[in-house]
């Protein structure tokens, strides 16, 4: 149903929720984990991205860099920062973050989506990304990937089986 201004009620709610969440973060406030689950996916993510601009880059980087902050909030800030990847200093921040988060695969997965969207990265970084998600380290990064895609333990086992079947370099002759 449309309001008198021609905007659906759903859109009004999305705009309000996104604006409030982004402003709360700007002001140093917290966002509940339940709300973060909704903000980090479309269509709400698009509304949140519309609320930020280049001036927000600094506080988003602070949230992402803070290991005291919970992973879902850091991932959400990375999603917003991805929207600003062409702003001055953001690509450099993401490259630095890639180097610093070697064991935090939840964060690395978000960083890699942003970095791979940049066309002018050094070849060494592409190689490092490829090596970081190698089959030898699959047990480290696969759970984060499955979670990001909304899967469960059964899905994780299925994906691992498919990866083993099709992407293991030491396949037995068929």
C-alpha cells in the first residue's frame, strides 16, 4: 500500500530502520545482533548504504579494526565500507586489513569481496588471496563461508564433499 507521497509503507520502514541504525553507529551506539542480521542483507543493506557517505569512512574503519567489537557488527561495517571502496584511503585500509586479519576468516571473507572489486590490486595480493583459501586450509575458512551463505552443518559437509570431489589437486584416476 502506498502512502500519500507515493512511497510504500515498507519503504518508509526500511528508510527509518536504516537511517536510525546508521545514526546510532555514528553516535557510538550499539545495534542488536538480531537487527544486524536484517541490516546486512538486501533490501535493508541497500537503504543503509544510501545513508552513508565519504565522511563516514573513518568511523566505519574504526569499527572494522576493533577486535573488541563483535564479528557481526564488524562484518556489517565492512559491507557499508565496501560501498565506499572508491573513496580516498578505503582501498589502502582494506589491503592493510587483509594483512592484519590472517586468522579471522569471517572478516577476511568480507574483505576479499571488497578487494576483488578493485581492478588495480598488486599481483602479490591476488596470489595471497588465492593461497589463503587453499584446499589445505579448507577447515579454517569453509565454516565462515557456509555461514555467510546461510548454510548449516549439513550444508557444510555437502560443500566440503563437492570441493573435495572437484577441486582437490590429487584426484585419483577415474
